[in-house]
C-alpha cells in the first residue's frame, strides 16, 4: 500500500485510500489526498461520496476479504475504470462490468510495467528523494533464530512497519 500510493501519485493520479486512524498522517505524507477509516461501518459510503463527480482509475485492495467486497461495491457504483487489483487470492465474484485480478508484486518484474517502474522510474525517484522506501523497517534480530520472534510480532499485529530479520 505504501508503495502503491507513491507510484499512483507519481503517475499523476489522486489517491483516495483507507487506513486505521493512527496511520492517516502516514498515508497523507506518502501522497494520499483523502483517507478514511477502513473499520468504519460507513467506509463504503464515505468512499462513494469522495468519488462523486470523479472518474476512478481502479482500486487496489491490500487488506483482505471484507475490504475486497467493499472495493468491488465502490468500484461498481463509481464512474471510471471498473477494476480491482488485490494482493490476496480472489475469493469474490465481482459484479457485472467489474474486473478483479490477484497481482503479486514480483509478477510484474518481466513485463512493461516492471520496466517502467523498476528501470525507468524508481532509480531516478530514489536518487531524487521523490520516492521514499516505505514502510520503515523494524529490525527484529539476526539469523534464523530470530524468525520466530518476527512471526510472533506479526501475529500480534503490525501496521505501517516492515519486520526484518537480517542474515
């Protein structure tokens, strides 16, 4: 999500996203123009109101089954490109006229999107500081003996943090 926000903004899109309230400032710093609480019972309606009068370019779902259903509904009811990309395996049948596809980050490395991102854009953006590696890493430990600690931390819940075990 952190990278998707920055890539979409760099491509010239306005990004409207969801997050937990504690991460609102974080995603706005990355370039999101509006952010809504994904736990709100009204998040679908809030998103529809934010898109009123705008054409959407699609949606990216990084959370899971409940958010995928909301994304599909919002995209279906909005004007624009009716497509949801999800990092989770597809478990929903989309409404008519709405596409959905599971996309794993490495699946783009050998196509024109991968070249545009990783060769044409990313080196220059990193050098210029216009793209920030995100989320920030949290070094859990070193070696295989630290993997369980990282898994335990992940089970407790982490947000806007990349857990790292070094070798």
